[in-house]
C-alpha cells in the first residue's frame, strides 16, 4: 500500500485540475485529486529471487532488474483525458522487502519544498517504507 500525504492542491505551477495516480503500464490508475486530504493506492508486488539478487514483479512495476520502481504520475484531468506533466519514482530496492515479506507500505510526502508535486526519485525523509 502507498499512502500519500500533503498533496499540492488542485491548482499548482500553472497546472489546473491536478490529479495523481499510480501508473500501470503507460496509464494512470486510481486517480486522486490534488487537493485531497490524503491518497491511497494498493498494488501487488511480488518479490522473487533472480540468481544472487532479489527482483520485483507486478502490473505497476517499472524498470530493469536491479532498478525496479513504482511511478506516481501527475497530470491535468480534463473529462476523460489525463495529460501527464510529472512523475515520482518509488524505488522498490529502498523498501527493504525480501522473499519473506508479506506486506510493504510506503508513506510519501507528495509536495516538494517549492509547493509542486513531488517528482524524480523520492528519497527519505520524503518516503518512509515499512515492511512486515
């Protein structure tokens, strides 16, 4: 589960009707308005062993082996059209998940220091992973 806190607002940086969703393939899913109190996404990620390393698989998993991540994608929503303008990368290797992990959760600060939607690779303290 991913929980997003401190969203930047429905209008920011010249963008209108801002929404954020988890990216599955090339499409955003489970869109949340940028002025929501919080955001929540559930996605299944399988941890698998490949040779001497761990890898991650799932519908929302992107990247090459050893560099897997989840995208949170930001865009302007106009009826059914979503125009992406920014994405945030949640690196799965940073999660601490392993083959014995049942659940991993991430708490993400969704607004950067300039009041814009978070983007690029999200680092601590702006993301906190919990594994059990």
